[in-house]
C-alpha cells in the first residue's frame, strides 16, 4: 500500500492469506468474498479454501464450491486434489457418525470412477453421462480416482463402523488395479474394530498386508481383545 514498488498482490499472496484462515472457514469465506477478483484465484486457491471446509466437516459447502468450479462459465476447473478434498469433508463429518456424509462420499467416488471409464474409452472430451445440474459443463469429465480417493471413502465408512462397506471399497480398489497401501488397510481394520466384527476376518486382513505398521498390529490386538481372544492377542503382540 505504500506504493514504494507499486507491487500488486498476486495469486500466491491471496493463497497465503487464505491458508492462514484455514482453521476458520467463516473468516476464510469473508476474506474470499472481500478480496477475490476475476483472474486472481487459481485451482490452488479453491483447494486451499476446500481444505478449510473439509477440516471442519462442512461437506455441503464443499460440494457447492466443487459444483461452482464445474460451472460451464467457470474460469478454474477442479483437479483430483479438489475432488479428494471434498471426499475428506465427508470423512471429517462421518467422525460424528454422520452416515449421510459417508453415502455422499460413495456417490462422489462413483462420479470419479465414471470419469475414469470415460477417459479409458475415449481420448477426447465427450458429453458427460452423469446426471449433472444444468449449470455444470456437460463436457467436463471428473478426474480419475487414486489411492487417496479410495482411502478417504474407506475412512468415512470406518468412522461409523461399517466394515462391510469399507471392505467392499478395498475389494473394488484392487479390482481397479489401484494398489492399497498401509493406510488403506488400517482404515478397514478401524472399521472392523468399530463394528465388533469377528476377529478372524480382521486377522486375515492383517495377513494380507505387505507393510503392517504399529497401528495395524494395535488395531488387530484391540479387535482380538474385544472378542476375548487373549491368547491370539498375545501371540500378535509377540
């Protein structure tokens, strides 16, 4: 403002301040509405704002922002990080045992999977077959889901203790040739722990893991103890 160098703030300046407000979505929104100007916000700006909403579990607002980015007249298109961050909003909300949030995570991941199929079938943009709101660009194809996409949906179901759904996404992940990692398995184990499922199924999952970590073994021990299988728990500890 002093005008010494007549330097105007750029997208990096805007994004840095937006990141500072990430733990306060209301303040971030206030800053966004006051400061954003045409051409200033880029995809990182949107993703930074989305992350603030996601951490607070405000999935409806995150959904709205994602749809805005897909608007036929939008200057910025969402990338995979944008979609994964909205999935994180659902997972954050499901910590409060919000099953609707987990169901919405399912639906969003299905959209991404549909986008992957379209990308595999055609190398050029094609009309999206999804039932999209009228304002959304019909030629926009959602990004291909990655390991993080699946992990986040599995986490959403794990938070509410739905082991069947969590394990189902693990199977679908493998069928899609996306390699699950330790975090994937730990989220499914968490679902088994929450649901009180038979211990043998959780142990089988633990045996499948290439790189179980301390949390993996701890979850297995907790599941065994919950099922009063103390000898097996001690063997797993050893």
